[in-house]
């Protein structure tokens, strides 16, 4: 009975993360990671020092499918900026893969604190009335490489597939919010795939039937979350196209505030 309860819970989590991921172009990791951490902390399925690592790796694996569903819907709507996609892709992939090797080396409280602080900073930016300099343009090769590498590492460590980095960065360089979320959704697929491979390679691709994990990926959570996300992600994209840009930006920021507070509290009480 308990197993059935958690399967249903993870399907609901998939529905929520898929809708929010499609709405905001973030892949849903900001919902999946803290929800899984809370679940693991309550059930003690995994040791506390392993729970966040497993939550992040599982989130990235789920986001491959969430972003694919949302990205395809955005592609059909013609919102993706393919010029920016090409500039960022290679460096985002490299950074995301490296994160899979960096994360296991970090102390758990540092890992949790990093994610919480990172999301809090992004939330403040998105909630403020700040407006980018209208003359600012997207940087050249060096700037794009730095942005992509740093964004990929941050995304891989946080299990968010880059949307929380890509969307604010593109908005900073005067990309309209709807184009920014669409481009982030499309980039989320390769970023999440490469990040997942990084976590799997660092864990040796080990299948543990007792815990239901493949490396750091929790298969028991992965399958129902993906089912829910695939259903809800296209609906989130369609709804996003009806929401004014300013409101979409505020929704993005408010979500991050809630998640960052939870993660910082978790780090402080570890």
C-alpha cells in the first residue's frame, strides 16, 4: 500500500513539474529536486548524505523527457531562438557533464546551500523591476563560452537542466521572455541528457535492485514522474503563450523563492 501511495505521489509530482516546466521553460527540476529530497528525508530510503545527490540525478533523467515534450511544443509554436541555441549548446553540455563528477565531491550541506543560494539570487532578479539596457546584445564567442560552461555546471549541480540559468541570462541580453523560455526548453533536452550521463558515469552505471537505483538515479521515482510530466508539459507551454510576459516573469520568481527557502533551511539543519 505504501508503494502504491508513493507511485501516485510521484505521478502527481510529474504532472506539477511538467506543467511548471512547460510554463516557465525550466524543465521542472526546481520542483522535482526539493520534492524528492523531502520524500527521502521522511522515508529514510537513502542516507542523508546521498539523498540530494540521488534527487538531482533523478531530476535530470526525468527532465530529458519533460523538456523534450515542452521543447517540441515550443518548436511547433515557432518561439525557439535557434541562433542562441547554437551559441550556447556545446559549452552547456560540457558544463553539465562535469557537474556529474563535481557533485559527489561536495559536502552535503555545501551542496544544498549552493542550490538554495543560487535559486534565491535568480528569484530576486526575476521579481525585481530591473530592466536590461536596451542596447545590450548577446556576447561573442568568449562570453557565450563562459556563460554556457558556468550555466551547465550550475544546472547539473542543481538538477534543473539549465532553465533557471538560461532564461534570466537571455532576458538579461534583451531576449523576450517567451523566446527565452522556449529556447531554454529546447536546450533542456541535451543538457539533461549530458548531465545524466555525467552522474551515471561517475557512479559506474551500477544497478542496485534492493534500492531500485541505477547509479544515482531512483528508478522507482523516475518512471511515474516521467509519465505525469509527459502529460502535463505541453499544457504548460500552451498556457504560457496566453500569459503576459511580466506575469510570467513574476511567476518564475515566486516559484524560485519557495524552493530556495526550502533548500537553504535544509542546508542549515543538516
